[in-house]
């Protein structure tokens, strides 16, 4: 039996590296497993793969009923591969909420309240007494750096921190130097189209029977990106029209200042004001201290929808 392992659409560093690491782990356990990706590699992830001399996984367009798969860094079907409803899911390794997920057969499901899937994967290596290679350590380290913004995100747990330092020792790198360089590699926006910026790290959520698209871009210069505001609005409105999103929220996070500026469009864009207790000016607002989509953005918008439209 051949197992296909992949993360979510519009993959980030955790999604890509966790697929690679889990495929390596499954191989050491005697299983035939291959990592795949559901989208293009972003510059931050490319930096990590190049640094540790690892090839990017093959692109996977869809899965079919005959496929046996494992999911990493996601479980919601709308974020997964087309056809996922019909495939056999053997396992899920994740650190997000559980939603829109159902299978016909039992499976191994592990979703822990930590900052990164890689933190869970490191535990599984330890539980199986399998040695972590320098390359796998480097990839898991990169994922934790990415998801926790070098331990600055409120999603960071003590487990993430301890795991990150252990992995950096195995990978034999200077954590602070490597981490900042990797984050900066993914923070440049000048050479990216508006379409690439709003779709590079975007996820769709169902909230109170409404379709909500939340995109996040990490930068070191927020103003540089919003100089292209008109361009971004045009691209977002095209996405709203094409996919019938009720709300499209672009969260631009300053990785140095640890806050975000939000651009909200769509019929229900006003829900952002209640979600974060802010006033939108030209559809924009500063969200002080907000850096995490998983822990700060998604839950707040969900609560606001529930209270506004109940």
C-alpha cells in the first residue's frame, strides 16, 4: 500500500516540511509513504529546503477513491486536496481546530493544542524511539520558527519552545540567525503580484453558514505592501465574485513589531469591527498584538458572526 502525505492548499512551511518529515518517519516504520504538496512553494519554505538541501515534494492536483492518504497541518476538507471526501484517510497530524471532517472508517487522529505540527511530529519520533536526522530536525525547526514567528506568536507553547531548542541542536544551526533570515526570506513583497499576495497563504472557513476567506502575509514593512492597496482591493474583489465569499480578510503581519493591519472586504466586512473592537477606515484597521490567524483572527471572527447574526 502506497501512502500519500500532504498538507493544506496554499502550503506554508509547516505544511510542506511536515509532509516530508512524516513521510520519512513512515518509511522508517516500514511503510511506503511519499510527501506531496497542494500548491507552490513560498520563498520562506524554499529558503528552508535549500538550506538543508531537500527537494520540494511533487505537486498533487487531486486524490481519488483508491488513494490512501495522511493529512498534516489541516483537517478541514475545504482546505485539503480535491476528492479528499472519497479517499481513505489513515491518519491526521495537526494543531488546528477540528471542523468539517468525517470519515467512514477509523483512523489515527492527533490534533494537539501546540503552535506547530512539527512539535507533534517530534513527539511521535520520540515515542517510536526513532532518531531524528539533521535534515528532518532542520525542517521541523523551520516549521516551528515559521508558525510561532520565532516564538513570538501567542500560539507558542512551552512544548514548542523546548522542541525548537532541541531541534536546533540536532540541526547544528544558530537559531536566532537562521530564524530571522528565514522569516525575512518570506517577507519581501516587491516581486509578488497582488494575486499571489492574497492567495499565497489563504484559507477558507465556514462560519455560521458563511464562506470566510482569511489570507495572511508576513512582512517587515507594512506600508510597502499597502502602497498597492488599490491593486489588492481589485484582486480581492475578483476572488469574492468568483468564489462567493461573504468576507475576505487580508491580515498583514509585521514580524518585527508583532502586530497586524487588516483589510476587510465583502458583504460582511463590518464584522471585523466587532471581532476586534476597532473602527474600519477605508476598510482597514490596525490590530495591535495580533499575529496569529489560528488563535486570534479565526476565533474572534467566529464569535463576532455568532453574536451579530444570531
